[in-house]
C-alpha cells in the first residue's frame, strides 16, 4: 500500500490531484464522506478531472464538459468512453493506492 493523501486534505464535495510514485496522476474525490479515485486524465483529450466541477457523484471535465460518475468512472454523456477508476483503500484517515490491483 502506498499513501496518497490524508482524508482531511480532500474537501467534502470536492477533489484533489495527487501523483503516485509510478508517475500516474490520480484525482481523489470526497462525496458524502466517501473517497473515490479516478485516473486524472479524461479519456476524451486528457483534461484534468481533478480540476472539474463535482456535483453529487458526477465530475465534469473542465476542458470539454464530459461527465463521469466518480464512483465507477462511467461517462454520462458519451457512453463507453469511461474514465479509469483507481483501486484505493481508506484506513485510519489516510488514502492508500492499492498496488495489488
């Protein structure tokens, strides 16, 4: 397990962007106290999902408006062009990258 962030660094109803040791950019989202993680690159043109507007469980890419469910990565307005969810684990107030996945 590799620590990515402390839970309290992620604002409720918001997100932060972190860099994994392998160089991947990961967007962490907090929705109703739950933490979710997506690859920070929108599958459309690589826009930073962690900088998008989060409304409920949906994040909108700031570049072209594609919308993704942060719980699953499923794209709302372009079916089949989903964002990649990242396996994480939350323990003792910390968010870890699950490297066994």
